[in-house]
């Protein structure tokens, strides 16, 4: 049984051709303004790919309850979002909140408590009944 991976050409010329083809692709991307170079010296397309992989890793780590990996991927996600100029995601359960964010956990808690205190099941039932009557 043959395996294609181990049957490839390993000569210097083949390695050189792979490197030059990669360089040609990058030169083409730069020359035609299809991708811009970011401050991190990576192209925008490469950064988008890394962001996609980081989100995938974060979701897998969250499903497996691996908190150290969740924290790592959350940091990477925030860094890449900042580089791309996207709104930075909040991870309050991990304690990762951007410095320039207006997020305040005590305000969120106060809003939830206010909702619970003002909750009246009979009023909600009356509103639903009115909707059914007018529908």
C-alpha cells in the first residue's frame, strides 16, 4: 500500500520551487492591493484566518470545560480583533474586558435585579391576552 505523503519528491529543486511559488503568491497579493499588511507584519487575510481558528478553538475549549485554553483563545481573539479594527468581544466570565470598554458588571447586575423586582406575571398575562384578542 502506497502513501502519497511519503512518496513525494524531496529534492532541493522541489523545495525551492515551493518557496518561490509561495513568494510569487504573496507578491501578487501585495501588487494588486488584494490584502493589506497589518502592524503585526501579517496580511489581513492571514489575520482573518487566525481569528476564525481562534474562535473555533475557543468553542471547543468551552464545550470541554478547559478554562485555561478558553482564556488563551479569548486573549488571542481580542488581540486579533483589535488588529483588524473590529469591535472587541467581551469575555466577562473569564475576566477579559477591554480597557476602553464601558462594561460594568455591577450595572448589569443592577439591571437584572430591577427587571426581577418589576416583574409581575399577571401584567404579562394581561398583555398576552390583549394581543390574542386583537389578532
